[in-house]
């Protein structure tokens, strides 16, 4: 399985679903990778609502839980669906609006320098094998393109917004994910 290559911040193998919710990075710096989770409605998978939310056209009458999302302007760079499909909403060279009020290593405003990857899931649902495979491949591609992203600079939303956010949740296997990155990196250098 391969993930493709990045060209001007766009992954050539991803399904593109352009979001209007982005702007330019203030310093063109990309040094942080933030892992999130999302499902709309909560705990429901494979529906079009995530694309609609990030594109600013979510029908808030489609589910009673969507009322709180009315007018919300949010996006991520990528979504990895349960079946492994990778969707891209914003160029990695631009600032997506995924982190909100956040800080990392005493720097606030993580959207300025972070790439956000949403995993279709919940804090407690677990993630599929193909999601971990795609996440690992995507991470390796991002690390190759943006060398300031290192293992130490890969975090969960919960790490940059503690007390406010809990994703990707206890069900996310950080050891599995980071060991896969290390193994692939070692294999590439031998």
C-alpha cells in the first residue's frame, strides 16, 4: 500500500473535498502533526456529514445533534475514514482550522504551524487496521515533505488543548502508530 506524494501541499492519492475554512499560515512553518477524531453524528461512520461540515454546507436539520454546529467554520487537512479512504480538505501549505485554542511547547495558536489529521472514530470506538496503515503512510509522507515534523512533534488534540479536548481518545494506539513510523524509517535507511 502506498500513499502517494505531496505536490504544493496536496496529496495526489487523496480524494479532494476543498474546504473554504482555511487561510495562509503566518510564517509558512509546518512543524506539528495533530491527530484528532470525528464522527457525525457521534458514533456513526461512513456518512457524508464530515465532508459537509468541513465544506460549510452541513444540513443542521439532518440530525438533532447538529444544531450546535450551526455556523461553525472548521476544517482539517485530512480525514482517514474507517475503510482507509484518505480525504484532503486543505493544502498542507495553508492553515486549516482544526486545533482551536491550543498550545504546544509554550507556543499558542497551533493551527499556525500544524497539520491536522482526523481519524473517523470516537474516543472509545477503536480504529481499524487500515486506518493505522494509512495514517502511518501519510505521516511518513508528511515527515519527508516537512522535516520539522518529528516523532516528538506528533500529538493528539488532547495534548494541545488539555481539559477542552480528549481526542483521539483512549482507544487510539499511540505505541502501535509510533512503532510503525520508527520501523518504516529504519527500513528506509537500511
